[in-house]
C-alpha cells in the first residue's frame, strides 16, 4: 500500500459514474436538482456554495441557491424549508450549519424531508445510521473517510479505530459506520485521558480536531493509518490538516494528504447521494 492515501483516483471514478448516471437521467428529462439553503453571508458557506455550483456544472446537475437574511426567524426558515420540501423539482437540499444562534437549529433539522436530506442532518436519517442501517443517506464527511479506507482495501474487521472528534457531523456517525464494518471504534475528545496511548493502540486514527499539525509522530506508530479530516490555519498562515503530513508520510503506514484527501471527495459523495435520490424517486 502506498503511504499516501490520495483520493484523486477515487474522485475520478466517482465523478465518471455520476456524470454517466446524470446523462441517463437527463435524457429522460429527470435532471437532479440540489437546493442550497444559505442563511446570511458567512464566507465559509459562500466558498462551499461556490464549489457545489462548480461541481453541479461539471456533472450536469442543477443547483439552486436559496439565500435568506441572517435576521430570519426560526418560523421563517421553517417555511423556506417546507417550500423546498414541497417543490417537486428539487431532488435534494443542503443547508449550511451552524445557523445563527437565535434560530432553533434542531427544529429546522427536523423539518427537512428525509427523502431530500442528502447531507443526512434529519434525526430520522441519523437514527438509521445509529441503528446500523446504511441504506439511506450518509453524512458526507464520515462517509468520505470510510470510502478512502475501502478504496485502499483496509478491512476494519477486528481493527481498533480511534476517532478524535465527538461531533454529530463526524465522530459519532463515523463510529457507527466503523461498527457496521465490525471494527472497534473509540471516540476521543478534548477530555480524553492519555490520548497518546489510545492513538498508539489504534490501527486506524481518524482525526478532526481543527488543530493544525498537532498530530505528530509521538502519538503514532509505524503501523498507524491516519485519515486526516481537519482543516485549519497553521502558524505559517497556510491551511493545514491536523496531521504533520510532511513528517508523517515517511513514518506511518498510510496517511491522507490535505489536498486530494477526505475533502476532495466529500462534496462528490453528496452529489452521488443526490443522484441516487433522483434514481430512487423514479423507481
Ligand atoms: P468541532 O465540533 O469543534 O470538533 C472538534 C473535535 O475535536 C471536538 O470533539 C473536540 O473535543 C476535539 N478536540 C479538540 N482539541 C482536542 C485535543 N487537544 N485533544 C483531543 N480532542 C480534541 O469541529 P468540527 O466541525 O467537527 O470540525 C473539526 C475539523 O474538521 C475542522 O478542522 C473542520 O474544518 C474539519 N472538517 C472537515 C471536513 C471535510 O470535508 N474535510 C468536513 C467537516 C469538518 P470536545 O468535543 O471535547 O471539544
């Protein structure tokens, strides 16, 4: 196995498959459409939105931007979500989070139609994941981590998998996905005692702390496989993963790079699930 677990080839394969399926759908007048619900003008949201627009363009998928003021009330946003739920031309919906503090985010998550919830934020879809049912939508970031492991033939059965993140977006659903592959997950966080020991005992370490280059040799062994989900600004003013990639790539057994790693296939998998939703709706 190559030490650098790049997702570039996997991304290409996924993209070719998506484009061919979208062509088949479009020929019959069934082009999938993603609605992006954005609240306010957060630069990170705008940047993600731009990348989705670009992907939509490349894959032949329609992307509709729905932008509301960040002064919108919970009731107002709920109505917007219901409009998109009831719009038959919309296949899937993604809404950027976190929402402004005055909005009841849980209520909005409960409002999205589970059939259009391509980013898997509805409690109904998350409950499926926690029941070990992976037949519906999966949250894109942990899904991308699992896809990379699968692509490189890394069988998780009987393996210890340490996940440094306990959020609902990554750590918790990922632990369920690992269980689904008969691995033994350990969820770590900022209060974990002796993180070094837990990580050294793991076969696979998935990290998403957002602490640039904080994962160093001392936490790992030569047999470690590292999936780096973190993206944050390093001391050098450059975006970096959680792992000190340049140093670790010659030390560990396998590691994802920051560019061409998990992030590269996250939105591709979101689009893949959108196309799947359209296909399912026609069955
Ligand atoms: P988050 O909710 O703040 O989660 C960070 C996690 O790291 C928390 O569970 C936190 O523990 C833990 N942590 C922080 N410092 C730690 C330490 N010193 N030791 C052990 N655990 C520590 O952030 P998030 O939204 O999940 O995002 C995390 C990172 O992933 C960010 O860099 C983000 O940009 C990146 N991300 C990437 C993608 C992608 O597609 N590549 C997608 C989503 C997020 P506590 O719970 O105890 O605070």
